C-alpha cells in the first residue's frame, strides 16, 4: 500500500507540474496573427513616425500628438501635442528630433521629412523647442522606407484606383510592403488592409508598420478615413526580418 500511495502521489505531482508549466505559455488566440503584433493608440487616428523598441520604450507620433508605451502597447501615455502630424523622427545619438515638414521633388514624389522643431532625450517622454540652428536642420529622413543591419531594404508600395475611367482623382487602396535585396524584390506577407504611412526597424531588425486607422470598404475598394475616434494602428513583426 505504501508503494501504491507513493506512486499515486508522484503521479499527481507530475501532473501538477505539467499543468503549472502549461499556464506559463500564452498561445496565440484565434484572432491574433502568427507573424504580426497589432498595437492601437485610442483616438490616435493615424500613426506616422516610430522610434525606440517595443521591449523598452516605444515612441509613436499620431495625427497631432506623440505617445509612448513602456508595457508593449498595453497602455499609452501622451507626451506632446504638436498641433499637427510629425511625419518623421531623426535620431542623433541619444536625441530624437521631430520633423514637421514633408519634402517632395519637382515631380511631386515624396522624398521624406525635414524641418526639426522639437527634440527629446528621454525616448519621447518630454520634449523641448530647438532654440539654435543645428547642422542637420535641412537633412531629409526617408518616409516609408527602412534598411536592416544586413542591408535589406523595405518600402511601402501604395496603390490607387481611379474613381472613374480617365479621372485625375483616385481611391486609396490597401498598401503592400516590398523587400529589396540582391535577388530582387519580393512582397512581404502582410494580411492587413490599411493605408500604410511609414516603416521602422528596431536594433533587433523587427519591422514596425505605421498605418492609418481608416476602415477599408471592399465594395468601393477605398477607405473611410478618418475621425478623431479612430485608433492609430501599428504593427510589429514577431520575429526579426532578414
């Protein structure tokens, strides 16, 4: 009887350990994508520029404001109201500069963002006005492009549909993400239908995608965007990209 009791006790202990360990694993829910984490900033409307690291402090600029999170997007804190979009962020050592202006070439092609007006030295938690001229004041930071530490480039491919045959105006369709390497270009699997606004790679080569919070309307192949009640969308690749 003692041996039987000891065997049953040991079996119960093993089952208990297995159950306890299984509770530590957080499997993906049916609504989660296996390759991308979706973050949302309530009332952010659209996300524009991204900096930092989701594991530490992540900074995102939205339609008019800057927000940061230190808990992987569970909560967001507003740090600055810029009164308008900040399309780019420029990193210089431990300082980030908020770039307030778009730059286009003579053909109207978007080149990037420039015109730094504010800066932060604590990852976006506090901001100060630039009071002196800096040598990089005219520097242009690309928008919608990012290059990994291995030299692989990623860029946003926008798509539009004319509102009617021969029309000069067009509907904005869901964007794609393209990858450029020595073998050519490939489409990065991204199953979400958004108008994409920017890309960012963190030091671990995880790709961050800034997107409009607009709602895609497949019957018109266009977007309903945007209202102040919409959340800004950010996607983060679960694994580093090559």
